[in-house]
């Protein structure tokens, strides 16, 4: 069976699905009506390239990263054929992912850092700290403003010309970096510490139980969820305790989503759901006792949460209700593109789509095998 390893989809009518298996073909393409076997830029697994990452700007602008032993390649699909943008031989692991900025610049993550290709096709090496640096997280605002976290506990900043150390915690693993602007950068260390950059200096804003999820609203609100039902409010630093541990629930909270500054939802173990409505967190009755792993929505009256055992529940603005998913597999990620287009992913290659009335598996993308841990996207597409 076809087990997708990498999914690239600028919209629902143009989907590239790549796999690493020996069943005779390495990719399938969805044109909105049917699946077909597309042309590929080289020989793929078995005995060839294994896909590592990709980025789809639109149907005629797709980037694919793959490795074959110590050979790494970056290709571009222009609508009719593939062209090679970069090919490198490494002594160890090579290319891992690619990202395209709004100005068209291409950023490629490779063994020792990140390289950039500008609109003229010129590559520049952006290697924070020189050889031996292992990057673990990246947040790019523009071609002259990017942040990278490393395995050794540093956060590097790129100003368009050079990398400099913005933060060095003297050890620890930078697990996440998130920047919304030059004076609003967040990073998590070993899941237990949060630090914030205000444009002038870094400050520790939280130290405590492991942080499992973040949510940001357009108004600048930042929420974080943790063990024992703890919810942190980080709009004003240092983070304050919005919901004390063991107050509304003692269960671990695994995910959080915010519609705006006045509405947010957190979900967790035992089916617990917490709702923030303007000024207070409450624990409305949940229709499930299954662990909930992720939550998303489109408004304060349209929220979806997914969890173990194929659980899907929906919030309509006043109460939660169970919704039939059609699967018993654990669901670990959910993302809403709109009220009539919601996607959920999980164990054994499960990919589900909600069309406004029912949830259904997505054709070959739900083949048994590869498990998915999360899904996210933008209004123009999904990945």
C-alpha cells in the first residue's frame, strides 16, 4: 500500500504525496479529481533518493529536498518539469528541509546550518557559529531577520549579512523558537524554560513543569499549557499563572488554541477542556474521557479537538459534543482552514477531512503505516 512520508499541498486540487518504500513508485499526485504517478527528478527509493522535506508555494512552484546516501539534492517544480537548484555531497547527514519566504528567497537546512538562495539564484551560506553547530529550530521573518536555535543552547540572529549569538543559555536544548517581530521572540529550553526577547534583551519568563503547547492571538496574547492543568498567561512577562495547577483539573494539558485576545481553548488528559472567555477560565462539561491531544478552530463558536481512540469533539459556542470520526486510531493533530474544511491526522497514517457535514478519510493518504504527529497550514494551502 502507498504510505505517504511527505505531503506537499498548495491547495486541495494540487497534492504531492511522497513515500519511502519499495512498492514500485515513490510519489502520487492529486489533481482534484484523481490520483496519478507524477514525473520525478531522479531515481527514488529503493536504491535512490529518500524525500526529506519540501515546500509548496502554489501548483507551479514546488520545492523538494531528498538525500541519497551522502548526496543531497534540492529540486524545483515549475509546472512542467523539475530543475536542480542545489546538489551537495556531505560526509554525514545532508539536507533536512526547505522554506520559502514571501519575497521568494529560498532557505535550505543542511548538515551545518542554513543556506539562502536569493531571487537572482545566488546561494549564500548562513552558518551560525561555524562547523559543528546543530540547528534544532528556526523562525524566519524576512531575508534579513531570522532566528535559529541550536542543540547546544544558543539562539542565533541573522540580520541579512551575518549571524550573531542573540542568546546563550550555557547548555540545554532549544526546542522551539517563535518570532512575530524584531521585538517579540520566544524560545523554549528542554520544554521546561521559556525566555522572551523584547528587542533589547532576553529575560526568563517561566521555569517549571514541562510546557506542551503554545497559542498566540492577533492581539499579542501568548498562552502556554503544562502539567497538572497549569495554564500560563505570557502577554505580560514574566508569565503569570492564569490557571493554577490542580485548580480546574490535575490532568496534563497537551494543546491550546486562541481565536483572539478574548477566547482560547486548552485540552488534555481525561478529555478535559478549559475555555477562556474574556476574563475567566472555566471547565465546561466534556463529552469524552479520552485523552485530547490537539485543538483548533475558526472562531469562538467553531472549535475542534481530537484525541485518542479516534475521538473528535466540537464546540459550538455553548457546549461540546462528540462527532463521529470513522476511525479508532489515536488522533494527534488538527487544523482548520475554514468552517467547512478541517483536517485531522494521527496513528497508522490516518488523515481525515471534514467537509462541513462529515469526517472522511482522504483517499490513499490514509494508508496503514506512517503515523503523523501534527498538521498546520495557511489560508492558501496546507502541509
